[in-house]
C-alpha cells in the first residue's frame, strides 16, 4: 500500500522526543503492510479517518481504497477522549 504523510503530520512529528518518535515511525511504516492493526479505531464523525494509539500519542490516518493509499494526517498527543 502506498504511504504518504501530510506536511502538518511531518511538522507534528518534529516536536516529538526521540524514543516515542522511533516507535511512532515504526508504527507508521507498518501501516503500509497492515492498515488495520490491532488497536486501530475509526474516528467518530470524521469521514472514515482512523487513529492508532502509540503510547501517549495517536496517529491519525485515512485509507483511500480507490488509489490503494494510506495518508497520515497527523500525530497528536493526549487522551483518546479528545479525538471523539
């Protein structure tokens, strides 16, 4: 699956310290092989966006079934309640 990252997601990742960033990066790369890993959930009311918790961070992404692509929209910090 084709994987892309928005500019805003890239900028958000620049603010994350080393160890969590490594784990987030590995999770993003693994989404290309398995776009619906254990723990991924649909983001309510956001047009088919999904999120994957990684420690205290959440990877927000969208799967485009027409072009077989996955776009990472953002990486945010905080409790999952803020995403609903």
